[in-house]
């Protein structure tokens, strides 16, 4: 598995934007053009171009040979590459993609103030208890650890909203190890958090424990 990230510290210039738009399908172009805010449009566009770049470099395919489909619950896959799996997430200035030979999910979230009633509603009893036992300075950080870990698991499973967030539990130990209490009958999976940015939390979930030691950062011109 490899994990890639693009930092959108500033929006792509007009030339970079047009070059990236030329790389994606007309359907994706229409989606990008429908966004009200440039930040949302660019996050979606950069995510698509990033996975196209990864596939091109990994398999030696020209961009026009790359196409995508979506599973029953909306998880995308690359046509003609059944053993290649990927997942994309973006929040704030970061666009992430995890890719490898087994099902994978990735989530990144910008840390913002939150109402902890959300945790009581969507998290498992164990997770909510662990969260509320944290001191106030630690609680917000741990909330986003839990949220990104849970989202990465749901995205790895590829079952969308049919997999309730309170049907499984995750826990992050002080040494960074993640423990998982999976739904009955769910195949084994593994999880890891990364320190990407002090203002963000992220997590990756995979069917195999082949996590890379670092994240590969790419710039617009590399795409």
C-alpha cells in the first residue's frame, strides 16, 4: 500500500486547473463545474487527477485508458484492474489517496469545534465512554481520531450507510496502536493513524497490515 497527499495551500492557477480538467471525464468535469465554491471543485478535481496519476505510474497506462466504476454502495474502482484498490478523502487543504492490492479506506478531517452529542448518537457505548473520560484538552483531538478511524473502516468495508457507525468499536492507545471490535462475521482488517498536520486527523484501514512508513506528498505540477 501507498498513501499520497496533495496540500491545497492555494488554489491551482488557471493553467493548472485547465490541464487537470482535460485529464478527467466529461461526467467529472460536469460535477466539478456544478460546485458553488472553488475550494470544493478543486478538491474533487485534484482527487480524481491524483488517482489517475497513481494508476498511470503503477500500471504504465495512458490517461485515456483509465476509467472508473462504482460498486453497489458507491465505492469507486478502476475498470480492468480487479486487484487494485484505492480510496480518496479530502478535508480543508488536504486531499489524500490510499492505494494497494487489498481493500482500503482512508479518512482525513480538519479539526473544528464539535458538539459531543454527535458522539453519543453515532459512536458505540465503549467509544463514547472512552471519549468522555478524556480531559477537556484531549477530548477534541480524540474525537477526531475516533471519527477518522471509524470512517476509514466504513470506507474500507465499502458498504456505505448500511454499516452503522455504532455496530463496531475502535480505540487508540497512547502508543498509537489501534484496537478494533468488529461486527459479527466481518473479515479481519487493520488500522493506522498518521500525523499529517497538527490541525488535522487521519486514519487508514486495510484488509492487510502493509502500511507505509510515510505519506508521499505531491504538488500540482507533478499531477
